[in-house]
């Protein structure tokens, strides 16, 4: 009996963030199990999703919103089919998208330093809310990702893997350089906060990996290697609990269709 108790304790220490006193494992970290599929988002040689750089679930969780570097906003279905929702004549460099789960309002990160809002339920165009302090000077290495975080917004940049927290009113609440943490990270290409687990998912397209942090991004919990399948320019990440997966997208440039990957995870 003592041997069994010791074994259970060791398993908990290795595979989880903590154990209860009766040796029940709690808060087991998500584990990447397999790539369900990888698909080019393409209808024809001239009709394809261009430079997909941000993803989020719709309010009802029935499709994915996606944004591209040339100002396009897409509705993407879970089988990889899509429709173009908005094509911005000004070619705004849209790099990230997130949603207020209560209202359905969408928030867009536009490089180098702008945050815009699309109001639900009509989503009839978008308006600028505020500029992110210090991001304008980063130019093409500025804001790359955005995610809803407990009523505020996390924004991430390529430069120094900078992570800001802003209120939706435009107040700068905090700024941290993840490159100053004792971890290997070069940039934030996108990020997604999961409120059910209080975990922050960050994707680094230079190192082809996902970094999993606690919710306030003070502790790195684990990393996942995605280079075997996402080897172009993985710039999008979205947690989808209903389908037991993480959606990852490769920005393949102007001349090639973006690629969407459905990656199964256990313990999401």
C-alpha cells in the first residue's frame, strides 16, 4: 500500500501542477496528442485566405473569426471552408482578433500599435479605440496578438516579446518583457487566454513553438514543439474546448494560401 501511495505521489509531481493530500492529481497540464488535419484555406488559384494572422471563436462557438495582414476579415468553418466577411480598402495590417464573451464585441490588433472595435451583433465596420504606448516605434515588429483577459485586453508584440495589459477604455495597466524571463522566447506572434483554466497560450513563430503560462504570465508552465507541422509562419492560436483542440494557422505570405491546423489536446 505504501508503494502504491508513493507511486501516485510521484506521478502527480511529474505530470501536474499539484496534488491534493489524498494523492489525487489536480490541474494536469494540457497534452498535445495529434494533428487532426492541416488544410490550405483555398477555393481556387485566385481565391484563398491571405496572410492569416489572428483567430478567435465566435460568440456562440460555431465558427472562427480570422484576420489577415492585408485588411481582410474571414469567417472560417471548422472544416476549413471560409467566406470573406470584410475587405478593407485601406489594407490595414490586421494581426490579431479577440472577442468579449459576454457581448460578442470583437477587438482587432492592427500593427504597429492600434486597437479597433467591431460592435456586435452587426459587426458593421470598425472604429479605433486607442493606440498602444511604445508600439508605434516598433513598426513592423509591433502588435501581433490580442486576447480578452478578465474584462481587459492582453496585447503582444514581436519586439522583446512585449506583453501589455490594457483596459478597453485605453488605460495601460501593465507592460512586461517576456524575453527578460528565464525562458527561450523571441516574440509574441499571437496569444489566447483560456478563462476556464486560467492559462495563457502564446505562440512564437520564430521558434515554432507554443508557450503555456499561468493567467497573469508570471510563470512558464510548459512548451509545445509545432515545427513538425506548422513550419511556415505560425501566427495564430485559438483554444477550442468544445472540439478538444487548439487551432493554429500559418501565414504563408501573399502568394500562397494560409494553412489551418486542427491540433487535438487532452486535459484542455
